[in-house]
C-alpha cells in the first residue's frame, strides 16, 4: 500500500485533512474543529493508513500548534511552505477553486514530491530563545516610541523642549515645572505623566528579560559569548535563527546562509568578488558588529584586518574577509557545542542505564 500522505490545511477555527487517490484527486477528507481533541480525531480518522506522513502547511504560523501536537503523538510531519502549495494549486489548474479541501489537496501533492521539505521536530531551545528575543525587541521598540512621543509633548509644554539625553527623572522634573492654564494643557501634562510611567515600566522589565536570556544561554552551555564582540543578544540571535547547526554541511554553506560569503564578480583576467547582500541579515548584522568591535577595541580581528590591508586590499574588502573568517569561527563553535551536548546526553543516558 505504501506510505500515504495526508495533506492538512490548518486554520484558526478548524483544520481540513485530505487523502488523495492515484490520480491525485481527493479520496477521503475530514474537517475537525480546532480544539483540545483535534489530534485525537485526526489520528483516529487516519488509522486506515498505518504508514502515513502528515503534510501540514505553514508550521511556523497557523499550523504550528497542530504540527507540534502530531509530533508529540508520535506522528511523522513535514512542513509545506505556503508558497509551494500555492504554486502547486496554480499548476494544477484549480487556482480559482479556493476551498479548504483543495488547499489541503495542494499540500498533499506538494509533499508527495517532497524535494527538500523539512521534517517537523519538537520545539527546542532555539524556539525558547526566539520568544525571549521577540519579547525584548517589542519592549525596546515600545520604549523608543514612548520616549519619542514624550519628547514631542515636552516640546509643546516647555520652551526649547527636552535635551536629547532625556531620562525619566529629568522628564518628571520638567513636568513638575509645568503649570497648565487650560483644559488642553492639563490633558497634555497628564498624557506626558503616563508616558513617563510607561517608560519606567519598560526600564524595569527589560533587564529582567535580559537576565533570563543570560541564564538560558548559560544553561544551554553556549560558548558563542567567548567570541570577541558577541554578547548575550548576539549569541541568542544566532542560536534562535540557526537551530540545529548540522543542517549546514560546511562552513561555506553557513557563510552563504548568513551572507558573509562573497559573490564572484570576475571579468576577463580580473578576478574579484563583491559584497553579498543576500543571506540572513540578522545573522549578518551580529557578525558585522563582532567584526567592527574587534577592529575598534583591539580584538584578534584587528591584526587580521591590518594584514589584509598590507596585502593592498581595500578597507571594504578587508572587512568582508574578516566577516567571512568570523563566520567560520561561529560555525566551529556551534558544532563544538552541539557535539559537547550530545556527549553529555550520552553520558547521562549511560548513567541511568547503569543505575537501573
């Protein structure tokens, strides 16, 4: 009978699953409400196909919870990007029939010709770091918007406004000097007081999140912070984005992913490379900051840059070469940390077996 692919089109309120026949038409389908028993009903319905793979669309979005629950139930799940299923639906000539069952059919067809579809695994440490980083980013953004709004209000109440290096204490002192004479001025002063409170609230919570981030990195045993110029935020960003470093076959593959691998732009006898503006820009930013920090503060990258400049490289070419070297350093650290954790888990498993 072979392995049967079950295509799933997930939504907020419901999920639609289909199984196709040999002609890639819908042979069986089920629509379940998105509730506590969603996985139980899906697995019960799928018992006629003991050898099965669940193909879920957009497992990083609406399909995240369902795919994770299926994996926890012992099911095999693959991630079908929405862009691929859309392309399949368009090529099948049914792009005009936009229904949940036809969307699920496109997902199943895409998974039946998998190429390099990602197998879904249980969420791990990298996802937890991503959540902490997102929360910190939201708070920092909110604090920045709050201070900008407060600056604007103070300029409407105090001649000359506030200085650039404004603090909550200075803002509160300025506000105490304001004597509103109209209802509008009174309300403006009240809004400014609330903005100061919002700012103070952010100042109290951001350090707590950063402390939690530091504790998570220490518990994980990451050595990325040992690289000159990479702090807790940089290390957490790398780990959250990379996840399992073994998905990169080589340091060159990793460099291409983060955009530090230069692109060849040779012509005739002239051999040269140009800046790669592709790749993951967040990873590239972390590596760039590390490179600049090493050059400005006498890190090991400074000597490397000077050596490249002595070879008559331009400053831009030398910096790109330094970033490429730092990418290799990060890759080797990630691999070493991964092997160390696997060895530690192996020792713990051996200890448990010996004591059993």
